C-alpha cells in the first residue's frame, strides 16, 4: 500500500471518522484516497451517520489542512500500521477491540513475547525494588515490556527496561505527536533512540481526554501475553486493565502487598479472588510460557512447546518429523507463501526453527 493512500486514512481519522467506523467502511476495500475525495453527505448518510455528525465531518474536511498533518507525519517518522499489515501486533488483532490502525513511532516487535506492567501512579519504593528484580530476568528470556507511559509504575517499568537494554513499548492516551505527561518526554525519546516503539490509536493532535485512557488500557492488555500488576488500589484503572486482560483470555500476575496499605488492596484482592497468579519473581511468570519438561515411560526427557499462534504451532508440527521447504509447507497448510515466510522468520529469530543449507526448515 502506498504512503499517499495511507495519508488519506490519517486525514479521514483526523476529520472525525472513528477507528470503529473506519474498520466497518474499509473491511473489504482499502482505497482511502478515493473515498476521501468523493466524501459527501449522501455517502455518509448511506453509511448510517446522523445528520449532525455528517455536518461536523464535512465542515472539518472543508477547513482541514492536509499539508500540516502530512509534514508532521514525515517529521516524526510516523508509520501507519493497519489491521491487514503483517506488522500489526498479532495478539491485539485477536481481540474484539483492536483499532483499525495504529500510529507508530519506532519499531514494533516481530513476536508476541510481551508482558504488560501496570500499577499505581503513586507507586512506592516497593514497586521499584520488585520490578528491578523481575524485569531484567524477563528481558534475559527475550520478553518485552508494555505499559502506558504514565506516572508511577508505568514509568518505572519503561525505565527499568531501558536500563537493562530490553525492548519496551509505550501506548499513548493522546495523539502520537503529544507528550503526556510532559515530564516523561526525555524517556519517551530514549525509547525511540533505543530502537523501541511509541504507539497510539488516537488522531494527530489529540490531547489527554479522559475517555482515551480506557481505550489505551485495552491496547496495553490486548498486546500482551500476560499482565503484571503491582500496587493497585481497590478502585483503579489498573484493575480495569487487569479485567480487560482476563476478558481477552490472557494471564494476570500480581505482586502481593502489605495488607494495611491502600495501594496493595487491589492486587491482594485479585489474588484472593483467584483472578491473578501470585508471583514472587520472574520464574513464576516464565513458567506459564516456557517449554515444559515431561517424562515418558522410558524416562527420556522431552520438551513440549506452548504456542499462542495456531499457525506457528501448525508449522512446528509439520517440520517436527521431517525438514520441509516453504513451498511444501504452503501446500500442506493451504496458506499463502508470504504469511508462511513471515511466520518462519519470527520462529527462526526466536530459536524455534532453523533453516538448512538447502532452504528447508527443521525444529531446533
């Protein structure tokens, strides 16, 4: 897809078409430029928009400065990643709330080994100590850390990851061009210079509107295999994020806290109610995802891998017994060769498969 066409998607978003509306409109066709140029009252009315909303969209379009937005996209080196783009986060794509597209600065990971870390904006030294013990161990096992870039635990998670040269991704509750909170501008820049990513589903220029943050929390939870909670009050956005993770079928982990502290009430309740696994260190998280060792009758030890992605598992099972090239895998699975090649590259990076000198693939 051309950059020009994607810019028209940004324009449509900027003049008032929501992510949900864009997903519905472009479910089959992706000619954003043609749609933008032809946009009028009748088209919007047929799509189910109300008169008042139509008038607002058309008036905004009439006054809209496309040049300003285009220059800002170029200046900030913003990528537009749609649902149909292979770079779109796979776990987020599997959720019912996935945005139609994301504004991205930096580099999205080519894997699903992401753990989100969430907690109180008024964190104490307890979170700094515990996360400083847990996050480095996760990084050593090639896990990345996702959070919302806010004060407190969010900032701690990002900073500890950066200190340990790990992958971290911040999801904004504003437009990708806004720095919120402004005090975090320095480490947001550090995330970019380290080669990691800043992500937003909101239009360029949008400020920190209260209704944005539940959407941001959906993305934080949706991108992650599991969510780690530390220092959460009884009624907090942190518990909402944990609830979203559970709704998406993801794991929730909680660091227990002192029962007399308000910032421990939420985490302790998650553990008490069986909604979160109590953890004492990174091993308690990794044990949910790392290969499991089991024993056969003949006492031979084997490793059984867990897969979140059904296609990766299918590829693994195919080449488990014999080496196969991409064409053979394509024929047996009935999938297009580009998708197979993309998945194999991810699996190769993570040491799951290896390519032989003749172009065939084996498991490692």
